[in-house]
């Protein structure tokens, strides 16, 4: 029987010296293959006397196990190094312009509408604010004047996360209003912000999805009243749908975080499958709005006797459907390149109020 210790040292040295997977596999075959050195020693056990097998068997099993383990560890290291090298060589610079031709990328309609809305309200002096998608109960509900037992606090409407021991469950935010709360707590009036982002509700059909996109606006200043809210939103609708006139109405509604609250309707007409805003005799609800509730202002450390404000919110996906004639929400999230090419926009044309939105 050969010197087992020497064989082990030689095998481990060869494994460590293998510079790539092919070289490592050659070592494996030479040591553990059918005709390999270690396999040959294992095969010789059958020709030994019982006393020799009793002495040599454990040593050979240990040798085989150590060589096999060393090969697996080295293989994992070589595969990781190979992957890292591929990632470096195959890196794509996303800041480069797309190649010309049919493969040119297109901006998703939702992102286009985000840009259009930001351009319109940016021209009115709004700045963009963002916040986390995972919220606590206080920011998502309590600070916004949602009472205990409100339907929005139930699992049929809201996605709750598993709570840590001794803690209340977090939620996937149901609106971007928590960003308004965070802003009012961190900044002093005057405040004029636009809050775009993803929101989550337990719903799914042709016009509702469990994850959708929303934009909210907030203005907090001295002397703000409902007339400012109406003028701001009418100007927005005219700019967004690129029409000269809009016939609108503000119907009384209820939201826990505004008082008074309203839904804004605009007149429209339908020509075939197309909807034209600004003319016709039908009414369509566009967004919800209202004056910020005094309880919300107090919760955020703002004196409602000194500062007032208004807030509004609208679904970006639905606005995109209305403006660009998309009949179903679900293809928004199916990653179909043909759909994106058909409804997509050039990523290099930035919307502006003066230069044109769409």
C-alpha cells in the first residue's frame, strides 16, 4: 500500500493549483475517477486480509472524503471567480443611447405620465418628495385621521406584513399620503410638494391592480382656501390633457384626512374607443381632493389656526389609460415588449409645459 499521507498531500496540492474548472476536473478524474489513484486504492481493499482491511479501510475512506471535499470547495471558488469575470466583461452601460433600429428601447407610459405630471406641477412651484413603500400604522393610518375599525385597516383592503414579536405589523402603503405626513413633520410651512410612487391594495381586475401608481399633492401655507385648490386642479387637467377649456365640478365626498373633501369630475365625450376630455355631456371622476383636516395638521405639529392647506391624489395608471387610449390595466405589468413598443415613448424627449408634454 502506498503512503496515504503523501498521496493526500499531492492530491490537495494539485487541487489548489487548478486554475480553472477544466484543470480541476482533470485532477478529479486522476484521483477519484474509475481509473484514478484513490479509486484504485479503494479497489485494492478487496484483495487484503481482514486485518489489513480493518487498518487501511478507515484511512482510505478519510482520504477519499478529504479529496472529494477539497474538489467541491475549489470548484465553488472557481465558479464564483468565473461568474465575477463574466459580470465584468458583460457589463452594460445603461447610460449609453440605445442602438438604432427596431430594438430601440421605449419609455413605459406610466413613467411618461409621471414625467408629464411632474413637469406641470413643477411649473407651479411644486417639488417632488418620496418615502418608503413599507410603512407603520401611525404614518399610514393614525396620523391621517383614520379611525380604528376603518375598512382600510382590514386585510381585505390592505397588505399587512408579519409583525415582529411585541410590535405592530407593518403595511405596504395604501397611498403616498404618509410622505405628506413625514414632510409636514420635518419641514416648516410653506410646503408645496408632489408625491409620486407605488402603492398597494388588495384588488385585481381590468381596472384595478394590487400594485399601482399614484401621485399626490400637498400645499400648506397661510390663507389657503378651496378656491386655490380648484384653480390648481383645473389648470392641471387642461395642461395634462392638452385642451384649452375644461368643464369641471367638485362633488362633496368623504376622506378621513381632508375636510371638506371632494371628487373632481370633468366633462368628456366618447368617439368610438377614444375619450376626449374637455367637451361632451358626460361626467367622469378624475381625482380626489380636499382641504387638509385640522386633525392631520395637529398630528404633524402644525397649528391649523395659523396654516391651512389642500391635498389631492390621482391614479397615474388610470390617467395614462384615459390620455393614451389603453383599455386594460393588466398589460402594464406583463412586460410584453410589443405592448411597450406600441404604447411607449422616446426616453430622450423630456416633457415640458412650454415645449409640449406628449
